[in-house]
C-alpha cells in the first residue's frame, strides 16, 4: 500500500476541557498519513487518480478550526472519518497534538489508526 502524508499542519481551534481552553483558539498540530494504491496515478499522471492532499488539508483545517472538541481523541476520530471519506483512502493514521499543553513537554497528543472496514 502507498502513503500520502500531511506533515505538521498547524491549525488554530478550540480544544480542551478547561474553561480557559474553551475561551480562545490555541495551536493544534495535525499529522495525517493516508494509505491507498497510487499505481494508477503513477501511470496516468492524473490528479483524479491521486489522493488530493491539498483538498484533504483544507477539509482537515476547516474541521479542526471549527469543531470545538473537548478531547484530542475526539478530534482525531473526526479527522480520520474525513480522510476515510476520500474514495481512494483505505487506511489512515491521524496524530493530533497540543503543543505546550503540558509544562516541560514540547507537545502532547494522540495517534489513532483506522481502516475503511472498521
């Protein structure tokens, strides 16, 4: 299986359980790897045979900035569903991080893996 990835997509959104986290947008770092068969795309050189990472990035960004989820787990699950909504995608790994959320840690977050048939 082939991979298409979006690395370190920085978005700003409401996420967290504490009152102060619900008041203003904070940085959210998103990494996505989608698995598909890119062999047709490599032969045709046609964007219609590819996972359009630009369009996917925009969907991810829009959702992450408007979802106002309480947990990174819920946001990661939302983003996995968006990715699996792309017909060519068979599997996805989504990592959602909150930079600076824990003192002395660069970042904290969650990484999930989902398949189309899950």
